[in-house]
C-alpha cells in the first residue's frame, strides 16, 4: 500500500513537471541542464522532468513603471522636482532573462539619469513648454540601451514638474503682470478703435450732410430756373394773346375803353389820398392820353406781327 502511494505521488510530480500551461501574452524560458533551450509560447507544453526546467517567466503585456521623483538642475541653475511614468514591453524573453540581472531597475535608473541630462540643457521656462521634446529624448535614449535587455520602451510621460516655492511665487507674479499688461493693451486698443469709429462716423455724417445740402441747393436752383422759365413763357403767351386780341375787330375800342377806365381810377385814387377832388382841367388831356397809349399799343402790335 505504501509503495502504491509513493508511486502515485511520483506520477503526480512527474505529470506536474512534464505538462506546462502557458497563459496568453506570456513567455516562459526553458533551460536544459542549466543552459537556455527554448521559449514556451501560450498553450499546453511539455518539459522533460529533472532535465529541463522553466527558469524565467515573462509577461508580454505593456507595463507601466513609475519612475521615482527626483530633483533636476536646469541650465539656469534652478532646482526642479520631476516625477514621471515609463511604459515598456518585453519583446525578447531570452535577452530579458540573460541580458540584465534586473532590467526594471536598469530602466528606472537610466530614465532618471537621462531625464537629468535632458533637463540640464534647458532653461526653466523651456521645461514647461517643451515636455514633448523631453519625453521623446528620454524614450530615444532608453530604447537604444534597452535593446540588449530584450525590452522595448514605448513612451515616457512627465507627470509633474514642481519648481521651488520662491520660483513658483515669482512665476505667478510674472503671469499676473503679463495678464494685467495684456488687459491694459486690450483696453487701450479698444479706446483707440472707439475713437477711430467715432471719427469715421462723424466724417461720413458730415459728408452725407454736405451731399444732402448740395443736392438741396441744386434742386432749389433747378426749381427757381424752371419757375422763371414758366413765368416768362406765361408772360410771353399773355402778350401774344393781348396783341392778337387788339388786332381783332373791336380790339382798339376795347383798349381805349380800358385805358380810359384806368385813367379814371388813377384820378379817383389821387382824390382819396389828398382829400381833394381832382378833375382834369382839360378833358382833351384824357383823349390825348388814350391816343398816346393806343399809338404805343399799335407800335408794339406791329413789332410783334413783324416778328
């Protein structure tokens, strides 16, 4: 019974050491008699007991590695507390097993020294502006060195950049001054633009008023000219009609009668103004006045007919 139990235990141990199940995204390094033999890929694998053994197990997933915070000195001799995180992946399990005794520590230390070197070439203000350049420089330096360790450095990101409290206070004061300066410039530009707009509006309004006054004067002049022409034409037409009426039968008698009426009205008005009755001393004067007027009218009519 004891022998059977021993055989069962030996069989279980043999099976356990023979059959290996490798998980997905993992790689196991097998040594045969202490020497590298092969790399086991995911799935069910066989290992010769007591001759072969799984020496190293590696995860092929992307691994985030927190790089410890450190103090870096910038080009302008300013201390800067830098904290970052590194992402890497095992690409060659054999080199990762035998290339370095501890590739994680090696990558961490190399990341810190490279970061100090890169920041030491920059001034304080540039470190805040050029984080992408710092990250790419660290990745480039680490990737070149990690090839011998079977590791691929994917990216490096700076989590925080913390200057000393005094520098931080002065930077805040500088930012405040810059913002106040921009505010003053914006206000002055606004006032300048306002004055320009007002002046432009006044100029355009003055031009519009002058154009309106000019057009009004032109319209008035044209109206007056048209009125003068209309009056002249009406007067000429009336004269022609009067001349035509005089030349018609009975025209002269009508004119004589009209002239006599006007003469009588004139004497009447003089009498009203002077409170004195004025009567012509010689009635032939009235006839002479009428004859003179008729002669003038005939002369005017003859001249009109000649024209």
